[in-house]
């Protein structure tokens, strides 16, 4: 058995965090604005946004 230290939160270890950080600016959103921003990001996957998981 081997034990590995895992940080409580490591955004650099989660590739989707890179997409959200670049495409969803840190600001205050209303619920409707947030839904629209997320819909726009989702619509761009495959054409505008590329995510390669190794």
C-alpha cells in the first residue's frame, strides 16, 4: 500500500479549470447571466474550445 499526499484543492490538476478560468471571468453574475455564459461556453466546445485529456 502506498500513500500519496493530495492537496485539498488543486485547480492545476483539473484541466477543465483551465477552460473555466479563461472563458468565465471572475465577476458577479445574475442567475440568467451565468446560465447564458455557461451555455455560450458549452456551445463552443469542439469548435471554439478544445480540451485534450491525456
